[in-house]
C-alpha cells in the first residue's frame, strides 16, 4: 500500500488480531489518520483509514479498509440530530468517503474519526471485558490504571459513543485509553507503535491484575457429579447426543454444529455457580450476536444416561424457545425486525462439553469460540467482583438493531447445499473425490472417508480447510470402523444429511477363476459395506428428524450381464436392491434413497488403475489405453464418462428439485441400451 499510515495500520491490525488474547474473531476495529492525495484536485487531504464493517483484524487487507475524508467525517457533528436518531449517521458516512471509499464503514467509525489521535484501536480482550462487566468496573479501572485509563459507562456503539470518548480523551490528557462498560477497550497513540503499545499495556495490565488478585474459585466450589467424564467416554457421549441436539436447534432452520470439550468449558460446567452465570448470558455485543443472549444449559449431572439427557433436552429446548420468544415480545416494537428464530446457538452439557451452531461450520465454530471468551470474561469478573452484564433490554437493542438487520440482509445468498453435511466413502480418489469436491463447491460440509487416513486427509485438504472438509479412515467392511467414521462426522459438523456409498473395488475374473476370497472381498466392501454405512448413518438421520439422502454409487453392471464379472456384478446388484429396500423403509423418516449406475469411468478411477482396466481391456481384446474410447464408442451418445459426470448426478439427486424422488437409479453411462431400466 502506498500510504505509510495505512500500511502501518494494516501491520498493527494483523499483529493484534492474530492473538486471541487481544480480540475475538472479526471483533474490534482499528484506524489511522494521515495525508493522502485527492486525484480530483491534486492536493493533499486528511484521510481516515478504518477497518470496514465485518472484517477480521488478523487477516485484514487494504480492501477491508474504509477510507474517509476526515474533515467531512468530523463535519457530521454539525448535522448530528441526537442520540435518538444516531443510526442515521451510518448512511451519512457514505457522503464522507474518499473516492470509492473501500469497504463499508462500520458503526464504530465515529469513535475513530472523532477521537483526537492519529491512531486508535478498539478491541474486545477477555481481560478488558472482565473489568467492563464487573459490578464495580469503574472503581476497578481507577484502582488498576489510575488516570491512565478512563471509564466510559455502557452506551450502544454509534455516533454518540464516539462523541463521548472524544470528550473523555480531551478531558483526560494523561489517559492512553478507556474501558467501555459492558463492551471492551479503546486505546490511542500519536504513532501506530505507540497505539499498539498502549492497547497491549491495557490488556496485559488487566490480565496480570486479575491473575494476581482473583479469588481461588471464581466459579465456586466443584459441583458433585458434574465433573468431566473421561475423554473417550465423553466424546462417545457427545457423538450419541449430537444428532438429537442438532435436530432440536434446527427447528427454525438447519444448523451446522461444532463440538468442543475444552478444559475451560468442562471446568466451568463442573463448578457450583455455572447455572447462575449461564443464565446471565454474555455481555459484549460481539459475543451475544454470535451466541444469542444465553445458552441452553442441561441441568443434569454427568452420570445421566444418553436417554435421560435427550429426554431432558426436549423439555429444555421447548422452555428455551418459549423464553426467547417472550424476550423478543417484551422488547420488540413496531419497527423491530421479525424474530430470527428461537433456537439456541450454544448448548452446554455438564461432563461432556459445548455444542455450538451456525449456518456454516465456520460460524458454528466461531460461536463456540465466542462463548469460550465469555467464560473467560465471567471468570475474570467473578474473580475480582461480581459479573454484571448489560441488561436484556440493551441486548435486544443490539440483537434486533436495524443496522444489524441491514448487515444480515447484505449477506450473499447461500449455496444450494449450504448447511448440509455429507459423508462420502472411498472419496480419496476417482469418483468419490469428484463427488466430495462437487458437494463442497455447492456449500456442503464434507467428510472424506477412505481406507487410508493420510490419503483421505490429503484429499480433504485439497478441497478446503477443516471448516469445509475433513478426512477420516474407514474400512467399510468393519462395523466398528464405520461407526467411528460416522461419529467423527457428527463431532466435526454436528450431524449428517447426505451419505454417498461409493467405496468399491473390482476383480475381473471368470466364474471358474473367481475364488471364494475374491467373492468375499468384493461383497464385504460393497454389499456389506454399504449396508453398514447406511445402517450407522440412518440412526443419525432418524434421530435428527431432518430427513436426508442416502445415495448408492452402483453400476451399469447391476442390471447388465457381461462376461468375466460374476463377483463385481453380483454385489452391484445387491447394492441396487438395497436402494429399493431402504427407500421403502426410510421414507417414513423423510430420508430419500437413490442410486447411480455409472459405466466406463476410466479416467481418474481407482478401480481401473488397480488392474481392473487391464483385465477389461484383455476381455475386449483392446489396448488398455484405448479402453475409455472403447466404452464411449459403444454408447448411444458416443461420449466418455468421467468422475465429474457422476458427481453431477449426485448433486442433482440431493437438491430440492428432486425432493419427491426416492428409489430411483440414474444411469450415467452415455447410453447403454442393454442396461436400460425396465
């Protein structure tokens, strides 16, 4: 970036934002003031660069900065209509932009522009929010910082808060920053380095004071029976509970989940004061916008059975929805946006951990991270004083703020499979990898299951980060391995919606050459494997009560009798009939079961590369490299079938366009008349 002030701002922002002790994901904002060239006049003008709305400090780039004319931005004070109409000032920022202006200015732009300092940081550190939410936070601020840090009573972010902080800085010449009641911190400096030092000094000084002066058990003594279960047991319990919880929290709309059994969560839930504190909810606006105003807390000890816990969850969920609706009705006005759903986004289970939810894996994971921040905040506040978050009326004003609603309305339209979780077997290569890649591209979270863990993880990494795809080991012929893969999917993303039985292999042999071992191997992987995967997945789909799809990658050979192919074709016929049987059985749960019959998929196919291609070429009396052309020439369309063609068919089957289709087999063979379904 050409401007030195803006370049320093980006470097400082990235440093601050990359350390979670300083601020949460996408939380806070930073700014710099400096001189830039006005291309329209050729003259220098004073500019303000500030992190734009919705950006993340740790990954902030030049494109994420809003750029404003400082004189025009400060000139807005002349037309400011007062706190009751301060929201109008956000639209007014558009008239102060320099050139195209870069990113959309955030609600905190006034804070940065009006404070008389070249560099300003507004951050949400746990240590700072702990002081901001302590019942005697103002006194603690004075005790810890003296006249170096001022106290600002809670005020909703906006133009008036910017004016307040500007006045406080002007009236406190020794101050390097302030604690914003119920919210976070703001610091400033004449240089970028000085501003950063001041921010870190406030954060670290608060943390050191809390550590040195906190009472031994901020959350109270251990609560008998609520301690953490052993790791293996609690993760098994989490996998057993996850489908039921996801089904409940998806009452209004489908949600993707994230699970954590971090010690911070387990210790909180094992302490006597956790029910009181959980009921108080979070305070920092960034926290409760991501987590809702409070979590759903299971009020049973860790010794409760899975069945008891699920039964209690149904009751607690109904109570939570009624309570949230009442909260909305208490505070909504004629101008309030409609209720956005009454389901919880955080579910706490003592002894087990925390389930967090969102429209995507990333938002679900971040929601969980924010509640971890909230626990740290409560620990700090309770250790020194008493945790006292802003009241629910103020929370509602933030949650259902017209400006927040406008931000949500600007979000891009979700992809067709957004919110869906897919498990694809045999997906490290060939058809399976093409299917997983297409599903992820259409918005699904994907679990790639394959015999070799390393290959599965490599394939997942090619598709995206762990918010998009993960790789797991799965020998589909072993029930225990299949269950482990399904549990891994459930713990990674919260549940399952779409299962693709793709794992397969083939040995091309005549009847007399086919051994018992050949027969068993192919039937164990494909017929038995599909049965085991479908059975394990069906338990999740049924428990979720969200419907779902099971898709079998069968074969043209399931209906076509060819030479030297007895074991493979027989097991594919088995799979084909499983489709019909399961479609009839699982339809009552809203689960659709369909199949795809490919043929001649040579390119990228693991089956063909493993010797099957050479054997088929020998059977047909051609060279192996000509096999793809041979298969294409014998089709009606004269086209070669590739893995992506099969992936396209999977996508079509699991979209809403075929919501009324089950028990169907789709040929993907470029037209083989002998394999037409009758």
